[in-house]
C-alpha cells in the first residue's frame, strides 16, 4: 500500500512541477514568448494561461489515479512498468500542452503586432572573466584522492569485513539496517561519494562558463556583485565536496575498524556542523552581496525588485503592487517568487512537498 501511495505521489508531484517553470509565469515571459506589460491582462492571454493550468493539473491527477488502479490490478513487476510508462507519458503530455500554448500565444502576438515600437536590448560582458576568482577544477583532486585512499584501504581489508554489514544508522548513531557483504554493498559509499564530488565539480565549472550579465545602469556594482557571487558559490561547492569525501570515506573505513558497531558520539554533530555551517556562511555572504547590490542598483534602476523595502528579511520578495508571480533575481540569472501572490505561495508549498515528502515517506517505510 505504501509503495502504491509513494509512486502515485511521485507522479502527482512530477505533473505539478511544470507549474514551477518561470518560462510561463516570469516577468514579461509567458510560454517562452515576450509579452509587453500592457498585454498581460489581455482576455485571450488569460484564456491560454487558464487552459494550460487546467490541463496540467488535470493530467497530473488523472495519471496518479490511473497509476493507483494499475498497481491494484496488475502484478507487482507489471505495476512498476506501468508506473514508468505513465510517468514518461505525463512528461510528454506536459511538453505537448506547453508547446501548444506557445504556438497559440505566438500567433496572437504576431496577429496583433504587440512588438510595434518596442525594442528589447540585452547586454553581456565577458571581459571580467579573469577576475572571477572561481576555484580551479584541479583543487577537486583533494576530495577525490581522499575518497580513493579510503576505497583502496577498504578493498585491501575486504576479507576481514563481517558477512553482514551495517548500511544505515539512526540519529542515535546506532546501526538500524544491515545487508549481506558484497563488493557492491561495501564499496557503495565510494560510488555515492564519487558521484557527488563530480556533480559539485561540474556545477562549479559551469559557474565559470556562465557569461556575466551586467546591469548597464550600475555597471561597476553589477560586476562586483557577479564576481563575489561566483567566488562564494565556488568556495561553498568545494567545501561541501570535501565534506562528502570525508563522510563517505569514513563510512567505508568503519566497516574495517569498527564493523557493525555504533558510530562515535561526535559523528552526527560533526557531520551536521561540517555540512550546515559552510552553507549558512555562504548564504549569509550571498544575502549581504544581494542587499548591497540592490541598494546600488536602486539609485538608477527603478524596477520594483531592486527596492529593498519589497523584501522580507532581505530574502523573500513581497510586493502586492507587482502583478508578476516570478521576477528576476538580483543576479539576473534565474527567477524568484513574489510571495505576495497566491500563486507563488502555492508553488512554494508544492516545491517543499516535491523535495521532502518522498524522502520522509521512504524513511518512514524503512
């Protein structure tokens, strides 16, 4: 029963994720089409939006219910196959209705000539790339070497590892799940650690490749902000990668030195502090950089999302006078929600559910 509910919930939340996309609700952009401010309340535009929302929500609910029916009627192995098919069919349907909405809006825009006398200009600057101070990729050799040494040590002592090994520990540091010994179960932490480190390394490298999108009205402040943001993010990613290497290395080595025993009392506090503290510091530095740039930008750029009084705690954009659900982030990369809008609150709740409900259900089932 729990498996059926979990899989159906995954389908339902996956269907709702298309409603998170800023490509159909962010400022002046609707279904990847530029919509001028004066056309935002156009009757036909509202009809296209409402139809898309109804179809997206309806498809998610229908597919989730269909998955429940299949899991009740089919054998377990066929039920899983049906889940995979339904999930992919839902994603394809969402892409289809998005493309149909794009075509309808595009035709309306051309037919009524919305862009007459309107000029859209974008500027980017790559001359400051050498000043970014993003950490070089080679520094990730440190966590990779740590993980490699732990893997070699564990493999060399494989014969001495018990036939049943602990693979999960509770918050009390005591093992609460065991598996039969095999090369896969023993070295699984190495694979997980390697995946996480390579992912963080790829994200850090991606930051280096991003062009700098500067605000022409406050070019110097904009450039300083971009450099600080990239530097802070690259440092944070490396520290998290290093912590991941230490964590997974210890999980492997403990199978040799303290097999199937409780972890040291200080283990959980060290892991939590070592992981959360750098994130808190990074968030604070980014928050301060955002706040400083908004103050500088507001002097020349009167966009409401540059006004610091429209932010709660300097973090959450809240402006009842702004009809937009999504507005540009200070960095101009990505979007942030206008929490004064009901739609934004619904999206925020759904986002939290997508992140945490499956994890909590899996932990509860375990």
